C-alpha cells in the first residue's frame, strides 16, 4: 500500500512535498465501484502517480519548490494532468525538485533536500529528484518530471529507475512552469518499461493550447513492440566517454560488449562540439528563464521572486537580465543560437548512421548531501544530457549496473519522433 510506504519513508527521503491522501482514496474508491459495476475504466485505472511540483494540478501545491509560490495552489489542470485523469490515473501528490527546476541535485528546494533511496546520504540528482526518489522508494507506480537539460534522465540515472525525455513537441507543455521553454519537456519515470511507455502514450499528442506540439499520426508512436532479435543499430561516441569518470565508462563498455556478443552492430562515431554544449545551453537557459520569471513580480503570487529565491535562481535572473540588455542587441544570445544549430546538426549527423546513440547519462557519481559544489561543478553533471534538449531529440536513461553500490544509467538518444525506437532498444537491452 503506497500510502503506508509514503508514511513510513517520506519523512526521511522527502520525495513528496505534498501528499493528498483523501483525494487518492476517493478516486480509488470511485474506480473500484465502477469496476464492480462492470463499467469501463481508463488505461491508468488504479495506478498511483506523483507529479513534479512545477506542473499545474488543480487544488494541489504548485510551488516549483520555491518560496515565491509558497501560497499558490493549482487553479487548473495542465493538459498532461487532464489526460492522466481522463485515463483514471490516481494523483497522490507533488514531488520535490530544485527551485524552479534550476539544478541537478534537488538541494536547492525551499522544502529541503531529497535523499537518494538507492544510495542513502547522496543526492538523488535533479531537478526531478523527488520524482525519481519516489519511484526508487516504491512510493507510487509512476511519476512525471520535466527535463530542460537532463532533469528527468539525471535523477533516473542516480536513483536507478527509468526516465524518458520525449522529442520536443511530443508532449504538451501547457500548464508547466517554464524554466527554458525552448528546451522543456514533460516525461515519465517508472520502475518498469511498460509504465514509462504507457504513461508517455497517455500524455503525448497534439494540443491546441501548446502551439509547439507536433501533429503526429497514430497513437502507437511510443509503444515498444515485443519483437526480439531486431535490426537496431547502435552508436557510441568517444567524446562522451572522455568526459566521464572511468568506473562509469567501464560499466557502459560491459553493456556494449554484451550487445556485440549478442550480434548487434555497434559503431564508434565522432561528435565535434562537446565543449560548446554547456556554455550554449546555459546562456540560452539564463535568457529564457529571466524572461519567464518576470511574471513573479509580487502582484499575482504574493512574493517578488528576487526577494525570496535561492542563490542559483537569483544568479540566473541577474545574468539573464544582463545578457538581455538592449546594449548588446542580442549579440550573445544570437551566438548561442548559432552554436545550438551547429550542435543540432552534429548530433543529427551521428544519428544518420545509427538508430540509437548509447552512452553514460551522467559523467560522475552523485555527491554526498552536504558537499558544496561550485556552480561550474554542478553544471558539469549536465554535459551529456543537454545535447538532447539543444537538439530537441528524444532521450532516456535506464539502469545498467552499479559502482560502489550506486546505480549507473545508460543514456539512449534517437532521431526526432523516434521515441518508440528508444523504447524498443530498452526492451531489448533490459
Ligand atoms: N541542471 C540543468 C539546469 O540547471 C537542467 C535542469 C532541468 O533539466 N530542469 O538547467
């Protein structure tokens, strides 16, 4: 029983910052009664789901883990939430995260840090650390996270669960509090592949309320086929391994060797712009985040963001505002957009040769809670995950082993709208 597990473990792990027991029990009873009357129920019937605190759920705490929104409750359901409710998913509560999703460790939450259930005393990763920890601790079936530069995949890797960032535009962002809107995507986390693919299938699809969503045909886009012995081809990139710590590279190589033994074709391909990825990502992130925060001026939500936010959020607002000054007439931002297009073309070039790029999700092990990292050290956790957001391609993380008892994630990246191929690859590698 999830409610018992949450009661027992959440005080220590702090994966949920709000649990709505009554809502969940009422919804479960309603579904039970419909089942007993032989009425039709949705595809998520009976599944218990946690939602990252930056997605609007009516009447729940949508705080983005910031004091800025401490008194705000969701006034409507985001499109993804409407779709979950329509399929009878049971929303149990809101998960912890870095303040406004700006981080990779869940340490910057106004509601305190989340512990990693798979490696106690260490960060769970972030920013969707609560969503990954809730799954790893068995507190619910499924969670939603958001991924701007790795925030679903990074905590999935550190907590040893599945996490999926869809193709940009596959899932509606309506009702998500933006970090950087040209990167943000909502996606699922789960302990099993079926859960990931089911939830992604439910939340994805064109939404007139989010003009960046893509009109796709057919609903089976995200459902893995069961066929083994497929013809998938894999690529590995030396530059990705070079920025990664050795014990992690060893585990990745073991997996690659196994795949080769099973007869898969794995080729090595070059990627030119690894050094450009973090500066490009962060520059665009600062500018877009600055603009997204202008609505938190104290009039509607009670607090002015600059007055109450943490250090990292303030840094982004200040630098974002500086770069956006009209004296620069968009010089830095334009350069970053040019670099972004180079990076996109380069990764697409790699993907022309193979179906899936395999590599590490995060280059380092999660640090112990309480260690202080410099901003650049924190940002360097993201070097392998930001590429998918810069290019808008789908990417996922799955657990493939452990180093010193700490889970290690394998990252899989594919061409835009080939999300299903990643599902298929994970099914075959599992
Ligand atoms: N760590 C990255 C950042 O701080 C990514 C965060 C995210 O994906 N939300 O921007």
